[in-house]
């Protein structure tokens, strides 16, 4: 808490966000409550949980006093074995039951699905599951997708991703044709916007957009780099004066590889995840890109482009209006609330 106090004092122009993350943060339920009590009117809060430990206690005993506006549940699809317990038991069915239990208690949540080799073939079914939840619990739930951070995917991953994405976009197009509000995951909305306006300022990696503080006070420009404690990319310590801005310059630098300079889909990518490039190429990662991530981005670009081209003018207009509403929401979301929460 001493380091949090220093963080608040050092970044007075911002409103720090405390993220309860893990592992499983609800193992430390009492500590979470102490942090919430002390900083509730000073910081914003987010919790990422599997909802399998102390979750009901949190919702029933702590949440009423400290209604965290950002509760993210990790659910990667029924039967997926991406997040087993240490004893090997699958938890996905249990997590889904906790999602329904939470929504029945009128608590708003985000549900995040990490797409990997195990569940990419179920992408459409997971999307339809998110869509059904949104329809049954409007305003309380949003499901989103993110492609897993890993060195490589098995053969066939990209084709399965493309098929699932194509089918989901077709479903969105049907809603537009019926003039009903479509359900679009936020990650896909950002990508659709980039493809529509050809905005080459979008980054496929958010490293350098924020500062992360480790429990020992060390500061990093990326969550993953901070977790793995890559000292070379440490930007300072909260107990020291000054921040090494040169690290931000390195992290934010776009990929200099010739393939990236000529890439037609640079509106969605600037070389990819810095962490993945670092573990593959080392300190000179800005000269290289991740081939598997490049392939994934190509899938998103080509599927989204083909889908947009098949929409009617009226459907495109409706889609643009929906995306504009999302952009306004995203702007307000990034701003501190007037009550400090």
C-alpha cells in the first residue's frame, strides 16, 4: 500500500487502476477488501477471475459496498481444457454456471474468451453463446475474444479462425439486414473500424500505453514484461525519481522489417506483440515480426474486408452508426469518473 500511495502521488494527473489479477485473486479476499476500502474513492478497479474460489462471498459480502465496475470472468467455452485446476479438473462448465449466477444477481460483467488451439473450432458457438447471454441479460454482460499469446499455433489454426470469424460476421450481417442491433465483440469492433477507415495508427500491441507497477514498486510499460520481470524493460521504480522514457521509445517503435513496411494490412498491425517478438528474437525484436501473429492478423483483415464489401449501403450506414456509439462509449470509459470510482 505504501507503493500505491506513492503511485497516486506521482501520477496525480491520472487516476490509477488497481487490477486484481492472478493466478486467482479471490484467494486473497481479505486483502482485496482492505485495498478496496482504502482506495475506493481514489482509484479505479478491475478484477479478472475464474469465479471458482470465494466468488459468491465476494459478490454477496464485498461487492454491495464496493461495486467494482469492471469484473472480468475468464471463460473459454464449454469443454475447453485451457484453464484446468492443478489436479487437472476442467472448470469451464463451472465458470459458465457462475456467469449465469452473477447475471441473475444483476451484477454487470465482462466475459473474456482466449482463442487458442483447443477452442478455435468452437469460435462460432462461443460467439452465439455470448450473443444469447446479451439478449437475455441486456446491459449486464459483454463477451469478448482475444487471441492467445504463445510462440506458435498448430497447423490449421488460421483456417479454423477464419471459418469461425466468417460465420460470426455473417450472423452480424443478418442482424443488420433485419435492422436489429447486432452483437459485436469489442475487439472485433476495433478491428472493423480500422479496416473501414484504413487507420494505420492502430497498434496490435498496447505496450507503452500505460505504466504497470509490480508489488516491489518497479515500473514497466507492459503487463507481461512486468510479470516476467525483464529488467531491461524496466522504466523505473516508484521510490526513485524519473522514468526512463527511452524504454517507451523502444517498445512503441513499429517493426522495421521489410515485410512490415510493404504490408497491406498495416491498419491492423505494427509488428505484433512486443513480448512474443522478444522471446523469439531477443533485444533486437523491433527488426522482426511474429509469423504466426502476422498470419492471424491477415485472417482478420481479409475476413472483415470481404464481409464489409458484401454489405449493402444501408447496412454499412447502420454498422457505422453502431460503431460510432461504441467509440463514444470507449472514450467515456477511458475518462475518470467524477466520483473517482
